[in-house]
C-alpha cells in the first residue's frame, strides 16, 4: 500500500490545527457565563444620592427600570446621558424610571451634575456600584453598562457600552404600562 506523503502531511496538519484550536479555546476562552435574571441585589442596596444622603433602592421596585452604571471620566457615559434624560422624561408616566449609578467619587459627580442637567435619579458609590454592576451581569467591569429590568424585577436585557434612544425604545416598549401613581 502506497501512502501519498502530501495527503498524509495535509491530514496531520489539519488534525494539529483542530487540536490546537480546541486546546486554545479551552485554555484561553471562558465559557459564556449565565446572567442572573434576578434584580434582588439592586433592591437590597442602599446608596447615597449626590448630596450624600442614603437612599434605599427598593423604592424603584415594581417599576420598569433602566439602570445605568457610569462615571464622570467615561466619555461614552457622558454622551448617552442626554438621551437617557430625554427617554426618562418621555416615559416616566408609564411606570418607568431611569436610575444612574456613578462608579465614581462623590465630589466628581457633584461637580459634573452642576454643569450637566440630568432629569433622572443619580446615586454614587464607587465600591458598592462596582459590586452591584458585577452582581447584575457586568463580569467585564465595562462602563457604561445598562440593565433593563421589568416591573416584576426580572432582568430583560444587559448592554455593555453606550445605549441610545432607539435601543431603549425597542427593549422597553413591550414592558411599559401607564403609571398607577397618576
């Protein structure tokens, strides 16, 4: 039986590439982590508002929530804030709230908010904010990071990076309802 050396080399080469690719993916690539669908960590949190007053985030329970993690030093965060403000103003009568959590220093946030009009509630806590962000699926620690939570408290969508009004409209439209507090 005569073996074609070229075919043998190609077969060995292909098997080696498949093996190396498989090994590489097992060593260096993490499997997708399942995001918890629970917003319990949010509703268990107490964070300061920009004036340093502690606020229980349970106050937002039973609302559709657009939860946005941001920082004053984050350019995409600052770019999306006017759209988040407009989105909140347009939809707050539909039992929706936009909540900003600054992963930043209190003084930096206070200074930023003096120059920039934001219509939605902002809270500040560098340490608790990072932990809450990770507990709600931001394993990479990227800002901005947005979590959409329905009025039953279930996470509907998470977005790494800048959001825009069209995205928010598409995601929240089926979740919105007229406010019971009119």
